[in-house]
C-alpha cells in the first residue's frame, strides 16, 4: 500500500492510498469547509447514551447543483471538489460537516450533561470512478480498502479522544444517500457506542465462560451447517446468520477471531476481500439492480484493554424484504428494540446462494 | 367506558369500546385469519436479545384490492372486514398476522436458542371514520383511548406469557403504513424488551440514589425552563426533550410519575388527553399536512415487582427533519447506536410552539 498525507487549506486532513506509488506533487483539493463547525454531545438520561448535535449542518452556505459531484477529482477553482487530480485509488478526508470532530469545544449548558463532540468523521472515497461500486472493484482494490480501514483505525487509535472506530457504508437512496459516487464513512467515537459496547459485553462474558470467542464458535456452527453459507474460503466466510434481524442481513468475517483490520494476516485479508466481493455481487445480482444496504464493520474497542473475545466482522442491513417491498423499522424495532423478521434466514440464504458470481 | 367482548369465528378476540352503552346484539366481524400462524423467537447471541420470525406473514392468501379497507365496518360476507357494524368508538382485536401470539408452539431447532413467540399483537382501531386522525377526535374520545390502553394492559398483564405491554401508532407512508384508517397497535411481550429494560434500569438506579423518579425530575426542569414546552396543564405536559434524538421528537407525560395508564387519576388522564391532542394538532398544523410519526407509550414492566421509578409517557419519533427532508437512520444510528441530530431541540420547539391550536 502506498499513501500520501496532506492538509487542505481549511486544515482538514486528506490521505491518498494506492496500489501503485503516488506522485508526491499532487496538490491538495480546493473545496473548503464552512466556519463554525462545533458539534456537542448531550446525555440521554433514560437511555443512558450520548446524542450528538450538529446544528450547523443545516446552515450550509454551499449549494451545489444536483449534478455536482464533490468526490470527482478537480484542479479547478471554478469547480472546487474534495479530491485532487492524480493517480491514486482511494481517498480519505475529514468530513466537512462532522457530527464528531477534534475541534469541538465549549458545549452549551443544558439541563442534561453536555460535552464537546470530540472524535472524528472521515469520508472514504472508494474509487475515482463515479459509476463504479464497491463490488465492481478488482479484488486487489478491495484488499487495499481493507488495508486503508486498518491504517485509519491505527491512526485514529493514537488519539486520546478516540475509543472506537467504525467504518461503514450507506448505499442507495433507500437509506438516504443522495451522492452515488462510491464512498463510505468512518466514525471515530470518543466513547464506546451503545451497540459495540453491548456486543463486547456479551462476547466478553462468553469468552470468560467458554474460553473461546463467541462469534468464532458461532461461525464454526454456521460452517458445519452450511444451510445459510454464501461464501467459504480458507480464511473467511459470509453467511446469513441464524439470528438475522433483517431478511437479507449478511455477516462477513475471518473464520478465526481477529480483533481488528490492522492485525489481519495477508492471506486472511485477501480471503476477506473475496468474501466481501462475493456478497456484494450476489446482492446486485439478486434482482439485477444496485442493492441498497448499510454495511458496518465492527472491531475491538480502543480502550487499552486486551480484547481476546473481539472478532472483526461486517454486518449488512439491507432495507428491502422483497424486490419491491421495504422493511420499515417501526414500533417494535425502534420503540421496544425487538426486531420482527418476516422471512426465515434459511429461505433468504437460498435466494442469495442461487445467484452465481464471478470474482 | 362501555365495552363489549366477543370472539370471532377463527377464535380471535374482538373488544368494542364506547362512550355510550353498546348494543349487545352486535355480531362479531367476519374476516378470518389464515391457518398456520406460528411465530418463533431466536436468540441473537452478540446483542443478547430476541428476534421474532413470522414467516407466514409473507404467504398471505387474502389479496384485497388496494382500495379495500379491512377496518371499515361490514356485515356482508361478500366484503368481510375486521369490524362489525354498530355504534361504538374504538375496536381492539387480535392481529391476523401476529409477530407474537399465545398460540405459538413447537419452535424449530436452530444453532441458537429458540422459543415459541408467545405474547400478543393487537390492533386498535381509533374510530370508525377512515378519514379522521387521532388528533381530530374529540377530547373525550381520546380520553376513551387512554382508558382502552389501560384496560388492554390490565387484561394482558393477567397472562403469564406477558411481561411488557407497549401501545404504539405508526402513522404515514413514510414509516411504512399502507392502511390509513386511524389505528394503532399493542404489542404484549413475553419478556421485557431491550429498550424498556434499559430505560427501567436507568430509572431504577436514579431512584435508588435520589429517591425520586428520573423522568419526573427531568420534567420539573423542563417546566421550569419552558424553552422546549409545547403544553403545560395542571396534570400533564408535552415538550421536546433537551436530549431529543429526532428533530421533532416530542414527549407527552403526566407531570407526576404514574407507572401505567390504569392507575391514572381521572383528572390526570383528561389532562393527558389534552396534552396529546395539542401535540397532534401542532404536528399537523406545522406544514399543513398529516405529519407522520411513530408514537410509543412506555409503562412499567409487568414482572410483579413494584416500580416506583416508572413514569408513563409517550415518545414521538417523526421521520422528517424539515418539511421535505427525511431523517434516515443510517450508520451511526443503526450500527453504533449513537444518534446524530442536525437540529437543536430548542429551535425545533420554537417551530412547534408557534403553531396555534384549538382543542
């Protein structure tokens, strides 16, 4: 992996990554962030969790035309974008409208506790091609992305205002995405967020009792059953879990527990890229159209403790339950926290197993 | 409150409620549920929560035309619906496609724990008028609904497969509702679901330390500040909480902590109906169109323990952040559990405070 680090005129970081050496003369890109970016956290007393308030996001001064693509490389001041012109594969930069940022300061007083919304929000542009998709990229390009997620996690982990790093991709208008250039995001949280914390607690309690990582044991059973498997390689696996909350929910993971991207062995990472690409191609092949989803990658917390129970993996939450019907999260999911799934994981797995893909 | 209990031909319960005496000769309605209703629960090991699988919901044999309204009263076998013809205000009946039901039995084996999905799913039709809305009903009709929610909770609480009762309403196509006749649902869970459990734990821990109910103390501060208040009566209050996760999130509650509908004093209940109606009219008045939302009413768990910390209240989660922009739940909300709110509660409260309503 080759990389080039630079700083934009507004102080935001920009990192370029490539499978080939990068020309060091690439100038940083020109689009600038608005002033006054200062999100804050408030404590939700009944849920016992932080909520972030980024009200400046509504007062954006920059109103681009609908066809404007800020992720298209540009060297022109007339058409400033986030990305410079040059030969590179992946770009990472600080979000212009971050919900979390190291720059947060002086939170307002409230009747609940408040804090500056420290941490970081990064944008990860997967490719310079606006019409591509993550699943369409070559395997070594996807492998580069896994390395980039690892590098970003390592860099963010060095900061004392970062306790958890979550790379994710929202894909498709159905999940609110208006900008279709292939990209994801990285949220670096100043605390361990509620869901990773819950998962970590359950994994730790299982590890203490059984002496092995929970997800690794579950994967062993999924591999043995084969009923819901979508990919099985020497090092990585993809499957609809027996406990899926969404009809087309898929998990992708190394077979053996590894706590984070940065400690994957090369052969694990390469097989993980194959598992990931297989799932993405099966999704798009299912109804012969781009398949929307939320993809989140869970790693171990960065609290300085050892986490032998942690098992790096992706969870996909697709909004469709059939080709033309969305699954809405409503009363029982959002208010009670119990998911109701209209489909058996075994049946949805058959749908995806039947989609043939060529990597 | 007057009521009439009956049983449909397929064994489902139907209860009619009215402000006036009900003619005892109303025959039960004619629409029958499909056979084979048998949902089951599976344990999600990483989250430590139950997921319910109701796969029969996809194989419905009854395909009504789009204009068909199953909540319209009918006495004709050619046009069977859920509701009988007669003079009554509110009807409650067992959902034809329940995610939870007392009839659940013999769950399939899986590599995770499974259980029959006991409990109950009820539909609550708020009025016979398909073109009305909850907020348009007269105050004494809304007050009747609060009594009905209390009665249903009491009836369901007597069952040994019910530990929590959640009345809610999903309103609007934006939250997935395809049937616009005013109605809500009641889910009776065989366990305390994750979110009520979390809230109860935080409330109990506060109560133990401070000797007073958490939400009651927070409401006292909201009333004192007035900044986010939408309604303040002698017994009830409505406000956007300082810790709102959604831009137009509103909470409605009695001022003094009461654990459940059934123990509200009459003057509390009547003022709570006024608070609720005020919010609903402000919502619809804001953009002069029906305002979609999820409304959930939290009560105390039914685990046989005393719950002096519990405080009956409604939380509204509206999907819009501006008149034409939806707030999508994406990476940080669904995968991490940290909500990002683009709006300050104080500003959104001003929007709703400015809407004048006549009860």
